[in-house]
């Protein structure tokens, strides 16, 4: 279980995450939503130890993130950031190999190679394994990064805006893939999303943030409520039932 205990993060006089207590890991996919500046990506970074909280603590399976060794944390928690600074001239296979580094320390074993091959196969990347990242489409590149995370073989997977800069087809493809990973591989996925309709369709739970605080935390269908969404986004949101699914419509 991932637990945030009264976590606060400040930048000077500005509080970006304000005394948040949450747990993740009880459901397949939890989506973090909210307007720009709500604190979603900062919260994500605190869980992944990319940032240090000013108050409170983050615990993963009973281990304090602040005191865990890098190897211990990396074998429990995989993090895919929005800004992946990876050399474009890496091949897909080379990238996926990186996912095994916490286990192999650069000396790949038979087990490591099995995980790499399974991840490439699961993401249907075999035809692209020898291609460089800058030769791939945006959707193919994102699948390669998710394959790297999958090869890491962790219980928890954190993804920060994995749909960024993708077209509708590839956004749907990535969300279906994450749903499969949760259902078939028993992964516990926390994903930061801007599109609330994707969150409602594919997530089990939605955590909505505004101004550094949690405004709503419930099953996806319960958060898809006009009053709740207006409180989150400070704008009217109409929610319609389409083919049995709640769909948010925005207007001014």
C-alpha cells in the first residue's frame, strides 16, 4: 500500500500540496485529476521521491520513502515521468533494458532477459525493438516507455500524464493497455490525467485535487457529478449518461 500521511509541499510562500493524507493500492487504477496547478504532478513526485515533502511522510508497503534505499524503492515502485530525458538514439530494446537496472545493476541475468522479452511482447513492440526512439510515432514511443516500466516488475506503477501529446486513437490505446495491466498482471496503477472522461472510463477510482487539496476521492462514477466537477474546475460541467457511461460536457 502507498500511504501519504499529512504531506505538505511548499515553494517559498506558496503551498502546492496542502496537508494531504491518501492511500493508493487497493484498486487497479486510480486517476488523479484537477486543473493546472492543482498539485497533481507534485503529489506524484512526492510519492516517487522525486521531491521531498516539507511536512508529513510517504510510506510504500510500510517503508518510509525518505529512508528507503534507491534499490529498495525501485523494486517496489516504477515511475514514468512526463518529461523523460532519454537519448533519442536509444533503441526500443535498449530502453526496455533500463527497466531491469534496479535488479541487475547492468549485469543482465536470464531472469532479467525474460522480463525484457515479456514486456516487449506484452506491448506488441517486437517489430520495433531495433528502432531508435526518434524513429517512432508518439504512441509507439509511449508504449516503449511503458514496456520499460513493465520490465521493472513492480507492484506499483506511477504515470504522470501518459496521454500528453497523443491523438485520440493513441490515448485510447494507452488507457486500454493500462487497464489490461491492472486486470491481467495485478498492477496497482496511479495515473495523472487531464481528460476526466478517460479517467471515468478506465479508472476504478478518481482523486480530484484543487489548490493543493483533495476535493473528491471516490469511485469514478461518483466523482462524475456536475456539482463535484464544478467544485474541482470552477466552471459548469454537464454530465450525461451515454450508453450507460457518465460523460462530462464542458461549456462556458
